[in-house]
């Protein structure tokens, strides 16, 4: 069988074939790229539960035909009760990474779907919500095959997760972790999705579903309350942008590390190393990474608490100064510990050229590990990235957004194409994004054999053996 890397009807990329298929089914039914992304995002939350859930956050970059790039921040803030004293009273000098005290930030993912669909409707989107959630509901109800990756992570994390609220009943129904090719069924998640399809996505935050979620969070011992859910809204924000050799590259502003990804590209470009797969190239990329991470690790937090303008940091003088600090002969010391985290990247493009770069996460594998009884929702542990040191730039405070490693990139290439690309989570994201961009664009090495329609190009998901790409021809 022959396949083509060219597509005129649109395309979807996701790290699980069921998510790719859900997005393509939406395109086939007349949906646009945003609607396809909501279908794929709901499906990935079902099929990839070690890295995704309705209980996570997401971020969007959306290229509209005509050139406008819009960004959605669907990151949840810390609970109103989750101050420094709260954890001291519970005997903690740092925020736990697992359990109910790690479930301290609102899950923003569903609000991101909601805001994106409102934007979709303004662009002519017509698919109803129940149609977009159809695949996810079906597979949550009837089950998905456990991947080798999910089975491996279940074994690795069994000791720290087995005793947490609700975890064993889902992932160890017979008392042992699910094995590869076993069937994972999530009937409570299916019912939650049906409720959202019936009542609307806002029900997650301000309706009957919100009451059920909040009651379960209180019961397990999380600091989150119904008022925290009710206060949450996804927001449209201005993306960061960097001009680079005739191309324009976009990423998310804080609280994400999108600034680090763009800084890395800007610094590396100034090093003027034009050969890849050499020691010189890798040294330059690593030293550029260090400079960008020094900025990230000292400044990036909830934008309301930022002490510097992130777009100004991408100015020529700032980039020149950081590039000058990269010694071509010597590695700079690097005492910093890498940040944990994992996620998925998804992309979609339709026949009009509407293109989405999207990322959704619960932070560590399985997030907090807490699964809510009435809804089956697995809650993220993104709030564990806060510090309990009052003077830390990312210090915990009620209502504050946590630092996020996840950030979806998108580029307007000099020849008119649109490139959506991305990778898995943690510290590796800026580095992998830079390598993809440099190889494909900066050095003309086409990693994807030009997976492109006439005016847009879609990168693939990286970093997992189950990654897949489905193209609508």
C-alpha cells in the first residue's frame, strides 16, 4: 500500500492512533481544525491516561487563514486555601508530588476546549459538542487496549500510586497493574463526557458536575473547593513571537516556558553554526539552552508576578548579550536539576489552512494519582511545581498560576507555509523543538519528507513509541 505525505483535506497528528482517528473523523464530517483538535484532545484523555486526563491543563496556538495567530491559556490556578500556611499545618516543608495535597490547582483543560470552540464558531465551525466527544465516550465506555508504554509506567509507578484514592480500581482492577494489550475501561469518564455533551463544557466549573467534582476533592483531602472551580476561566492571550531569518516563530507566554524555547532559537541563531550533527553544533545548542534556562529558572512564573517583559527579553540586545556569553570552546557549569514532567503534543490543519498547535498535560505520569469517585477524573499535580519558599519567584500563593513546562510552538515560514510542531514534556521540550526547527528549517533537512499541504506544514509528535500520524488525503 502506498501512502502520501501530501494532504489537501487536512491532517491530524497525535501520539495515539485513536486520537488521530477522532480528529480525522471530525474533519471528514465537515469540522474545522479546532473542532478536530477538541475531538482528538478528548480522545487522548481517554486513550493516554498516564499523561492526560480531563483533570489537566492545556495551551493552544491557532493560526487563522490570513496570518493571525491566537493563543489560549487554559491553565488552572492554585486553590484559595493553598497558601504557605496550609502545607505547614499539614507538616510539609515542600508540596507533595502525589496524593490529594498535590491536587491543588484547578484543571483548566475543559475550559480550553470551551474557549477554542467559541472561537471555532466565529470561524464557521458547526459540529455539535456531542459529536466531538463521541469517540472519547465510546472508547471510555467500551475500553482501549493498554499500550506497552502505559503498562511499563504502571509497573514503574506502582509503589507510589497503588494506595491513592481511586487509582487501583481503574488501573489495577484485579489487584495487579494492567498489562500490555489488556483492556482499560473507564465508564465513569464516559458518563462525565456524556454529562458535558448534554449540559455544556461550562458544567465542569459552574454546574452540577462542578458540585460533584468539588465534593470529591473535599472528600479526598484536596484544598480545592467549588469556588475555585467557579472562578476559573480560560483566557485568550498574546503569543510571544521571534523573527528568525525571515521566519516568524510563535510560542506561549508565561506561565509556560515558551520564552525559553524562543530564546534558545534566537541565541543559537546568533552563534552562526551552519552545520548539523557536529560537535560544534551540539555544543552551541547546549550552551544556548543553558542561557535560556537561566532566564526561565529565575523569572518565569504567573505573568501577574513577572518582573520582566518576556517579549522584551526576545529583543536583539538581550539575545546578543546571551549569545556572547556562550563560549565556543568551553562548557558553562550547569548545577541545575532537570524538571520532571511529561505530556503530549497534538496538531491539526484543515483545508482552509486553519492550523492548531496544541499541548495538554497532567504534569507527571498519572498526575497526582488521585481519581475522583463520582466522575472518574484523574487530577493533575501541576501545583507541585510551586515552591514553599516565600521569596522564590514561583512561590505558592492562593489563586496563583503554576510554572508550566508545556508550550506548543508554531511558525510562519519565509516561503508562506505554516509549521505546527511539538514534543513531549519536561526540560526536553525547548531543546527538541530547537533541533526540529533547525534541522527542518534552518538547515533544510526535512525530517518529515515535507508533510505539508500547499500552504501549511504539520510536524509530528515526538518521544513515544506509540506516536502516530494520520493524514487525510
